[in-house]
C-alpha cells in the first residue's frame, strides 16, 4: 500500500474535519477533494474511522521514536500535551461526533500501545506479571487520555505545568509540594 496516498487521504480528511466538522465529511466528499476513486479510498482504508485510527497509530509511532531519542519524561509529556493542544480543534470535533465512543477507544488504545512499546523497549527485563502490566498500562492510558481531553482545550492550559502534573501522578507524588 502506498503510504504516500494514505498520508494524502488522512491529511485531506483532517483538513476537511477542521473546516466543517467530522460529521459533515463523507467518503464521497473526501475522494472528490483528493481526486481519487472510491476504490482507491477503500483500497487504503475500510472507512473514515479507519483513517482516524491509522493517523493515531502513525502519530504514536512518531511519539515512540521521539521518546527513545529524548528520554526525559517531563519533555516527552510536554510534547504530548503540545501535540494535543495543536490538534485540539480536530479532537474537539471528533469528541462532539456521534462516533465519540469509537474515537475515545482509538485514542486510549493508541496511548496503550505507546506505553506498551516504550516499556518493552526501555525495560525488557521488568519483572511484573502480564496481568499487572496490562492493568497498569490501561490505567495510565485511560487516565492520560482523559486528562488531555479535559485540559488541552482550555485557554489557560500550560503544557509544562500539565506535563509536570501528569508526571507527578505517574510517579505517585500527586500530593507532594511541587
């Protein structure tokens, strides 16, 4: 599959979502704007939610690469918050959609995949049962997703402060003086 065509479709989709909202974008409109056939769209994606999921997974892979390069949890979380803020208009449109439940699942699943990949690469010998690791990863992924969705659209959201707060939560130090 051509990643370039997938990128074109995804970028066009999100530009259209920004312009008119997720519920107003149809496959018909998307293929017309991309100047491709419906067959080309369906060759690359199952439906519009598949575009969202593919884009989220691609973003998570970039985040994993950045995490392995940067290695400072505070900076990493700041970048995650900044990315959520930069894409807030799209995220807000997706959250107001009747597809909200699916979008939240995609968001939490991709965060879960991110955390799992980081743990596997950074702590391969970690002695935690699979069951315990699964619960912890699910907890952190859902928590981070919820905080980002609840905070990043606020005018006074400060990425450094929110990253510091998330890091304190993850380290179990939420009630310590910062």
